[in-house]
């Protein structure tokens, strides 16, 4: 039981980390398409694992981070379009 809880905690932490990384990447003003790379890689991994293991449950479980990353991407891109995201120091120095 303790091993299951440990694995569940590691998986949850990984999901949060991936979604956080996606949000950071997508909030950059010049990262319109680069924010989708992480979602595409996760989708490829989930399809590969689903076909290799022949397990629909594993495939659907691995689609959770893909959906979360896409949600973070579209939310962040919407915030950038509205101008609510402040530019980074590096972007401010260019101006």
C-alpha cells in the first residue's frame, strides 16, 4: 500500500511539473508553436505505451498530462493575447 501511495505521489508531482513547464513555455511572447512541442511528445509517448502494452487504461492515464498541457497552453496563450502577461527582463532589455 505504501508503494502505491509513493508511486501515486511521484506521478502527481510529475504531472504538476509538466503542466508548470508548459505554462512557463507558453507565456513567452515568441513561443506560439514551441509550447505545443511538449504536448506532442507526451501524446507520442502515450500512443507508444498504449500500443506496446495493449492496455487502454494505460493509454487513457497517459492522456491526462496531454490534456492538462493543452489546457495550460491555450490558457497561457489567451493571457498573452490579452496582454496580461508581463514581459520578461530579457524582453524588456531588447526594447
